[in-house]
C-alpha cells in the first residue's frame, strides 16, 4: 500500500469518527465532517487501495476479486453512512451491499485463502529466497546514514515484488532477508525482477540464494536445514547474481525464458552434504 493510500485512509477515519462523535453529541458540523470523510474513504482511499493491489496482482481472477471486494466495501460504508444520517437511501443501498459482499465470499475467497496457507505452525515444503547486500560491512564503515537509506530502499523493493509473486517476507537479519514462496518458479522470477529493479540503484547490489526444502513455521519465523542451505548458496553469488540448488533447477529446467549455468558441486559451510549449484544467466 502506497503512502498516499495510508494518508487518505487515516484522514477519512479521523473525519468520519469526529463526525460521528459530533452527531451523537448533537453538535453542529457533524454532517459536513461525516460527509467529507465518507467521500474521501469511498473515492480516495478505496479506489487508491484497489489500484495498489491490482498493480501487484498478476492473475486476472485476483484483480477481479479486489474490485468486487472494494465495491462491496464502498456500498456497505455508504449504506451505513446514509443510515446514520437518517437518509432513506441508506436502507435501499443495504441490499446491493449485502449481495455484492456475498458474491465476493462465495466466488472469490478461495483465491485469497491460498495466501494464508503460507505461515502455519507446521512443517511445509517451500521455496526459500535468501538475499544479501554485497559489501554491507564496508558500506556501514564509509557512511552509516546512506547505508540505512539503502536498507530501507532494499526492503521496499523486495516486499513489493515478493507480494506480487505470492511470497511471504519472513524476516530481516542485518543486511540479509528471507522470503518464502509456493513454487520455485515464483521464487526465481521474483528474484530476477528484484535484481532488475536493484540494478538501477547506485548505492547497493544484492546476492541471492534459492533452495527448496521442508521447513518448520512458527508465528514469525521459519526453521530448518533448508534456510541455512539457501544462505550458503547466496554466499556463492556475486553482486547482482542469483544462485540456486539442484532441486530448484529440476523445477524450472523447462522454463525457456530462464537461462542457467552450472557452477558444479559445492561443499557448503555447516551443510553435511554436497549441493549442485546453478546460476541465472542474464
């Protein structure tokens, strides 16, 4: 969600809440504040939020679901607002609002439920993406303020694209970050897009490692040997490079749009077995 959307959402909530408080207290100005707040919510926040989510959603069904949900939410808010202001149209709008929301629940919730399956308190197979800022220690030694700005920019780019590919940002560890995905293809494509966007940045570059493994989920973290493997594979990648394990390669080997190069078999630090490692060639 972009900054403008947050601002419009906050302003609308403040205006609507203030107008409601004045209405309850029978003080003047309630209608104006309530009306302006509702208009900002409907024609500002709701539309801006919908456009933000559609821009990050690749699938047509996902874009339609966002629109249906937004329309139902707008109708519900208007119905409640008109009812509070004791306008007869409020009752009339309640019916299409309920119908539209039921359509969303019946036909589109399955699409959004898929995203919630990622972080469960259980073991699950996942594609793990580990990213590192190249030369972070020396960057901090040269200019701490500029490095912290680079961290913020890196975080923004990654979170935006991770959402686009149905991934989950797990955590940040200094200059490193971990994300997980449903499929190896989504993890690879997300990594490629991140590198393309970071390529335009002058202040920092990323190295990336991807591995597919069974991991254990908790509320805010993931554990498992696969996390360590992804981290070690990332250490083999140079600036703006993406390296990945053989199991990832087996899942994407038929992707003609992704060129890869074998780096051979590697013995990774603190990993008990050898891993065949590949690199994306761009």
